[in-house]
């Protein structure tokens, strides 16, 4: 039997975060719901370093519309290493207000618009947390699963202020028919090259990223991932790629739920960034 502390959710609270989109009636900002995990102990003098963990596309509607994704497994990992962790639900997902505007249309223009909506929601969540006195706004990481993994790499490249790294679990941008390989590759190349105002090649260099995938990922095959990684790094991006062996009991797209596999790689990455615990 699992110990109680391994099955009970870590201490958390639900926050309401104003998005950058306003309601057509009263002009009030649409509210996004987010789960915040942090230690019960007093924060460090500079505040907790923060991980913002981003969800995926929520499986083209196959999840209940109001389901809050809380990523408890990942929260346990980061809390044990001295971080606070925020899990925001973007507009139209979980208990967040508004319509789901990221979409699944395979048209690259519509996929691009969806990515921009995701970046705006993530930016609103990070700006909200920067204003908190218990958060160290100079030591933030962005991380995420599936669509949230690519969103994290993109955000760190385009808006790097205070972002020291990103962790990409099985990331990519998907349309209703499957992996949008060309779109994902092109997004990564543009970000790494610093085009269209992206900050990937800022004065301090590209923001380091850790990419974690499994061989039997049924959404983003390893052959595609290797091509994305090679194109990204060739254009100037900083990424360390791990492709683990196939999961014995699940699709490899669920690697983020297997910390026993990726913990050592994540620990080494965090140490590289200067975090100690």
C-alpha cells in the first residue's frame, strides 16, 4: 500500500488570475484558475523560485470540460527541491473563463494564432506571480507536458526576462489529425533564431531547455523529435534531449508521470542552472 504522503495531494490553493482578454459586457478581465503549490515554511528572503507547469491540449475535448489539471506528481518533485509550482489552466479549460481559442485546425495560420493565445495566457499567469512578494521573479522556470511543453520552450525564447530555463515533457503542437510536424519545427527554428522579435538570442544567450521524451510516444514519434531538436539547436537554441526507452505499461506520451525515469536528468539540469537543495 502506498504511503499516505505519496497519495494525498501536496498542500495547494486555487488562485484566480486575470487574463489579458476582457469580457465584452463589463470589460472585466476573464479569470483563469490555477493551482499553486508551495511549502508551509517561511519563504527564502528573495522568495521561492517558481516553476510554471503548463498543460497540454486536453486531448481534443476527451477530458471533462471543467477538469482542473493539477500535476501532483510533478509538484512533489519540485516542492522537494525548494520550488513553488503554479499550474494555470488556460482560457476555456478547467475552471477558467472564456472560450478555448487554441484550437485543433491543421491550418498553420490558425495553429499560429492558437499558439499566440497560449503564450498570452502563460504571460498573464507569470506576470501575476511576479508581483507576489513570496516569489523570486528572477528565478522562474517554465515547464509543461505535450502542447504545454512546446509552449514553455516558446515562451522562454520569446519572453526570457526572469526565465532561467524550460523543461519540455513530450512537447509539440498537435492538430486534430495528429502531430503538426512542420509547424512545430518552424516555431522552434524561428524562436531559436530570434526572428519576429523573439528573444532567444538575447545578450546572455538562449535560455537553456531540457527535452524529455520516450521511445514509444504515440503522439510525437522520436524521429520527429530528433528533427525538431536538430533544427532548433542548429538555429541557435540551447536544448539537451533525452529519449528514454519505451514505457512498459503506458504510452510514452505519459513519461511526465514517471519521475523515477527522468528525475536524474532533471536534477542535473537544475544543478546546471545553479539550483541547490
